[in-house]
């Protein structure tokens, strides 16, 4: 089992890669991928961190953020902001057609890679069917644009739920109440991963590689 | 009894937070999005609003403009920089920024802090 990803090499084998990453390894994996794409024309689409938070993180690792173009789908939700030299602030992705259109327009500038951070965040706005359609449409757009896609997704089971369970026990919840807190999860359907190579990272950093549904 | 309005489009989050805070003796009401929140505020005046940042429908920046004289704490899975947080705290009654995933005890402590110490 590997513990590292050569994202450019993988991109030669399959243009679309899905990185399933647990919360504890998430920032490290983002930094790892971005460092590898430093000399490629890359567009980073962020629905997970604001542009400010993301560039703050990357700069701590001396990554030159001016080399990248960013598309931020969060900041405009909480405050008014204008585009900068290297960041387009778009409306939150409540409407995935608008998000597709924005990406399509941006890709006219001929990028080698897009980094999509992350598919998990789409679940805050849309249901499975719409997300499936969006991903497949985006993969088609990438193919047309001769651009490779690196998709991130948070692997953790219900990332917003409190854990570990012992902390819930302190609140003296009934079994039914605990169950209602713990059951359910967002799930990646097979159509969402169609044609992608999946890098499944565990909490120790070990990586299992397998193909999405074909 | 202090009243808290939890605004989140995810039913699991609404239910989780409601169960946790009701156990601590708060009255908890819920709204499914920004528009629902503003409708509820026509009838109710909660002591605190826990407001998810990422929801379909009305942008949060428009929702908070409409809310007067009620403390708001953001609940968010997205990450913002420290400078952005400070900027948000200076406007529209925003008093805290609670990062998801949150720890139950931390949530309880922060809610109590907002309601009884601010």
C-alpha cells in the first residue's frame, strides 16, 4: 500500500482523480497536491475554505499562490467582494448549472488541471441526482478542454457529528437519541465516481487505489 | 428559559443540535433555511441564532442584514481566515464562529458563554 500520490503521473493514466481524504489528513493532502501542480496551469475551485483561508494555508508552506487561478464559491455568501487578479468570487453553488457554466467559461483560458475542493461540500446544497449529473457534465467539460481533474472529498462519516461517542454518553442520551445522531451519511453513488481513479486515504496516510464505476 | 433558533438545511444537524441543547435546558426552535429563519423571527425573538453558512436559497449575507438585536453564531463546515472572522464579528451581531465538526461539550460551553457572559 502506497503512502504518496504522484498526481501528474496519475493524470497520464486517467485524467480524473478522486481523493477521498479523512479530516485529519485533509490539509496535508491539499498542500501535497498543490505543490505538485505548482508548475502547471491550474485552477483551484474552492467550496471548502474561503480564498483567504486557503491562500493563508498555502503560504505557510511557501507555495506561490499567484501561480494559480482560484474560484471561490463561499466568500460571496457571507460578504460582498470583488474579483481579484487571480480569484473569481462566485455565488454559492445552490445552482449547479451556474457552477458548471462558470467553470466552463474559466476553462476557455486553457488550464492543465482543475482542483475541485470538494465534492462533499456540494451535499450542503444539492441532492444526489443533481450532484451525479453535475460531476458527469463537469468531466465532459474537462475532456473537451483537455484539462485534468483532481477532485477532493472528505471521507469522514458525517463530518459534522460529534465524536467520539463517549462524549455523547456524558449527556445521558437514550439509545434512540444516539441512533438519531449517528445514523445516516452522505454517500457517493457509483455514478459520481464513474471513470475516475480513486485514491482512498486512511488516517495513517496509507493510500488504496481503485477504479470508480465504469 | 433561553431560546435558541437553529438554522440549518441538514435535518441531521438541526436534530443533533436540538437534542443536545434541549438536554441542557434550552428551548430550541429550528428553521430549514434563511427564508424560514426570517419567517420565524416574525413570531419569535430567540436569544441566540445558530446559523449555518452553507445553505441553499437566500445568501447568508442577506439573511444577517435582516436580523436586528439578536446574537448570531455561525455554524460552518467551511474554513475562513482569522482576519475574515474578525471582520465578521464587527458586523450584524455576529458573536461566534463554530467550526463543524464540533465537539458537543465545546458547543454547549460556547452557547452558554454567548448567552450568559457576553
